[in-house]
C-alpha cells in the first residue's frame, strides 16, 4: 500500500488541478468565441444570439487574482475510491462535458455547506483552501466519517477568510457560507423570507447570494420577470455592487427607496411628525377613497349624434355601467379606458334595434366620438397622482371627505399645506409624498411586478414605503433583511409580522440570525449595552469568532479632538485593510480637513461614492454608515451622533449601527461625555 501523501505533496496536486481547471476554462472561452452568431436564420435571431454569446464569453473570464475553486468534498463511494467534487464560483467542464469545477449553486454543492458529523450527507471529507493572489497556499481537511474525530486546525482557514483585510467594495462570502445561511440562500423561489439578523451575521451577503442562487436555479423565469435589490442609500449600493458580478450575475437591478420612488422630484423638507403620519398605512385607505370618490353619478343621458340621427343611452343605464366597472376590482384608469367601448356598445344595440347593421368599426368610431369622450370625462374624470395629492393637501373639504373616520381632525390639519401650491406643477413635494404618489399611481394603473426583490435594511421603511416595495413583487417573492434594533427612523417598524403584512407577504418564513461572524466579541458586547435602552426584549448577538478584536476608548478635550482623531486614524492605517472614520454628519467637513492637513489620504462617502478609486480611509457620515463594514473603525463623538436624531430611541439605534461596523478594531474618540446607556467604559 502506498504511503499517505504529505501535506506539501497534496497541496502541489491541488495546484496542478487548479492549473488544469484554468486550462479547461480557457478552452471553453475559446470555443465560445469561435461561435458565429451571423449564421442564425434571420437578423433578429442573429442579434439575440450575439447578445447571448457576448454574455457567455464575459462569464468565462478568468480572474488570475482568485482561484476557480475554494473547496472540495469527497463523497462516500458505493465501491472504489471516494468521488471528488471541487466547489467554485462557476461551472467548468472538460471536453467530454464532465465537471472539473462545480458551481457553488448546484444541488450537489449543498453538502459542502451543510454536512456535519451528525448529518454527513454522504461526505467523508470536506477540504478548504487558503489562497494568495490566485495560488493555493494551504489546505485544511475536515473528516466527517467518524463522529467527534478532531481535525487539526479545523476552522483556521475559515476564520482567516472572514478576517482577511479588505478595501473597496464588499466581497462575496461564497467560500464561508454557514449552514443556517445556506438554508436561507437555497429557499425556493416561491417562498418569501424575512431575516432578522444582528450586526455581523451576514444577512446582507445572504440576501445577495440568494439572488444569485435564484437566478441560477430559475434562470428562464427570473430572466423574464427580473430581480431587484433595494438598499438604504447610494453608498451602500456602491459597497455591495461587486458581489453579484463576482458570482457571475450582472442582470440584477439596484435601487434605493429614493431612486425607486423618484425622489429627484423632492423639493421640501417637513417635520418628522408629518412624515411619520404620511407613512402611516391608513393613508392607503384615504387615497383609495379619494380616487374612487371622484366618480360622478350620471344624471343625464348620453346623446350621440350620428348622421341625421341621435342615439341615447339613458342615465340609469350609464350609472349601471359605471357601477359595474367600478366593482370589477380593476385599476381606476384601466376601468375608465373600458367605459367608452361599453357606452358605444349600448349605442350599437340601439342601432340594431332600429334596423341598422353596424359593425365593430362603427362601435370604435362611436367610442372615439367627442360626445362619448365628453360624457366619460363628466362621470369618470381623468386623474393623475400629482393632481389628486395636490387637491388633498390644498383643500380641507376634499381631505375631510377622503379621510372619513380614518384620520382625526388634528391629523388632517397636520397634512394640509400652510400655503397651498397654486398648481400641481409648482407643488413642493416631500420624501414622504413620494410613497403616496406611488400609491396613487398604482390605484390608477397597476405597477408591474418583478420576479424577486431583495430588500435590505427593511426596518427603516414606513408602511407606505413598504407597500411601494411590495407592489414591485406582488406576483413574485421577496427576501427581507434587517434588524429591529437598527431601526433609525421615527417610523421604523416594531415587528416583522407588521412589516411583512405591509409588503403583502403575510405568508413568509421568518429566520433569526444571531451568530456574528463579522463583528468581534469586544465590539459587539460593548454595543449591546445599548439594546435594553432602545430595543428591550431583543436578544444580544453572539460573536463566534476566536479573535475577540480590539476596543479602545480615547477621551480628550475639545481643543485636542481633531488631533486625537488624526492620531487614531494613523494608528489604524499601520496595518493592511480598510479604515472607516464615522462622524456626526455636521462634522464631516471638519474631520476631513484635519486629515487632509495631516497628510492622510482619504475619501468621503458623503460625496465620493460611485468613483472608481478605493481609499484605505473613508470619512463616513453617521447617517450613511448602515450596511457598511471596515476592518477598523474610528468613531468620533458618539453622544453627538445620537443627539443628531429626532428622539432618544432613534439616536441610540443610530449609535448602535455606527459601533458595529468594525471587523477587527473599534476606537472611540470623544470630548463630550459618552451616552449614559453605554455605562462605564
């Protein structure tokens, strides 16, 4: 029997296999480049085929900085040696069509993520690889055949990958997905999932990998209906923008709630009391009533002159037609478009009873006649979102009629403009108005639905904003990601059951992720001091990393604050990896100037997001820190960050978000006393 292979010899064999996989990928790309789209049967087919081939060739690019696989599983053989599968970001096959690398999304790859000594899933060995600049540097084996058998250094490569220094956009976690995360990722396309995830549990990455898995497993269906990722702000979308392309998926839309609802039209700010009321779900009822109460009962007959004759539709028949269309449940404008044909059909019946023989062309002509158009406008007025909302916020009587018993007189007075705009075109719309305009738009004409929507930081959306997102997946499914404790708006949701109801997905799976892989124990335990004060009853997350991280609190005085911040940033820059300097929004300019004067190069996420340059140091306004992560963070003036919010609960939640952005180290620099909720340092 031959002697067992040495680790070095085994690593060399795996490197040879990687070189073989790269050669096969190059062969696949060459084969794709040699296909000729011009030989299609017609020009349209050729154009479509050309686009398909271009996407195929792009997907076969090899990144020399990465490896084609990150793991391997050996499956229990029925006889003979174990069958081996190398797991990677994409599928690679040889000339015979046999797999060289298996896509991580393929069903057989599930065992790589979920197999355990208690449920081996036929796996006898799981292997992970260490990587440096596209070369294999180490391997780590986990033997699953015998329960409880210790393995040397198990988990060290996994921990090293999680803690690897990072700069630039967020990386995928495809090589480090945990079993509980994988179950969410591979949930069926018909299932809507809500993930309550504490900081550092990987909920954002899970949502993005779920989108990639769905597109792989239900490609034809979702290519047709579309997939959209909705994030909290532009900086966040820039941060996550590289994840799906790294997994081979580029046909996924990205939006913020602002871009989704066209916040470019926003021209006014309003008190949080007003914005909170406008975000209340009762406004949906008010708007529906305002739309459908626009119908005017017919009191006169429709008279249609045609030649020397005049044809009549009695008022009672016209009322019946309007009532029948209104009761059908179709959208207001869609039903209105049907009314001219219904009225014209009645005119045709009158013509036939008089002995005429009109055809469909006559009915269409009657439906388009000036008399019918004028009559339709009198009983079923044309509406548009801006005009309707302008009338409600300008006219106390119109708002009172629409409010019914759903809004108090005081609430109605809050909604009315102090100085009404003269026209809808000159109206100064607020951010909260955008969700209401979208609601009216859907009442008039249905907003198209996508196949799947991934909604991150969902806890911050108002009920009306949630309804707007829900409309985009009314016939599809949704993956909702968030953390009740990180709700930083006055209207933040109090429960996921309530949020999912507003999204129209009461039938959903709720999953709790509370094992923190990103945030180290010292940092998460310190931030968790805030939980009893701003999210009582919510369990504290648990860091499962061996490395406890580093926490330093550096008090100073006002005069020395900027100098202490610069010193802390310079210390953080001494090691590789990203540094986030998170400051109160009002202090961004000052802190940036101090870093510039000290010769510390940096970016600013209040203005630089979207550029192509990766900065080791980023100055981050506290209001846009949500969802971001840095190897080391320097947090400036926690008390000022909390005080900038409209109430204490929201302020402490904002601070909780800020304190949990660090992957390795957190340094707090302050001149003001720390908030009492943080207790003694």
